[in-house]
C-alpha cells in the first residue's frame, strides 16, 4: 500500500512538473486568445503552396475540425473547430531541383470557431504567432479578416480539405 501511494505521489509530482514546464514555455496570448498547446499533434487537413510569396503551408485541424470534414460539415464549420496553418519559406532541393520543400519557419496561425464568442469577427477568433520565438502577432485580427474576405461565402476559410481514397472493405 505504501509503495502504491509513493508511486502515485511520484507520478502526480512528475505530471505536475511536466505541466508546469510546458506552461512556462507557452507563448503569450494573441488577440486575447491563448496559444493552443498540443496543436502539433493534430491531423493534417491539407497542404498549400503560395507562389506569390514563396511559402509552404501545412493546415492542421483539431478533433472537432476533423469530424466536421468527415461528415462534410464545413460550411459553416462547427463551434469548437480549430484550424492551424503552419508556414515556412520555400526552398528547392539541391539534388532534385523540381522539388520545393520547407526552409525557414515563418509563423503558425489559427482560426478558432465560436459563433457566439467571436460574433464580431465572423464567428472566428484569429491568432498568429510569428518567428521561431512564437511572438504574438500585433497587427490585429482585422488583418486576417481582410485577407479572408474573398472566402466569406465559405465561412471565411480558404482551405479545401484533401480527399483521401475511400477505404476498400
């Protein structure tokens, strides 16, 4: 019994230490939105390559976003969906010049769907953390909304989820 209690106490202490360590390295909020810890474990929704500014992007979604995609419920996206766009400058591979791959990290930006909370910003909370230091973007959410105006009829989202082959049974 004492050994079980010590093991449980040790596990709890280790968990609290890891949580405190992660929290101490969490970037400051952006536009009043907390940095979404754990986004690096989300699923890939799509990839994009912007030829105008030579960037590569991976678009990720939390579990709510992934379920919405599976059920074709993305216009509008459901409350609780979070989309992440991770952006790098591009570079060409030396050994395969036709291949374009990520080079320098530019920023990670997020869209948080909550139609009530973000009513004034079209149902989305907008946040971006820039550079490898993950500094909160100080340009304001109006910068994001202005960029996304062309896709207002698609719930302000540019991303078209990649379609995988249907499973063969």
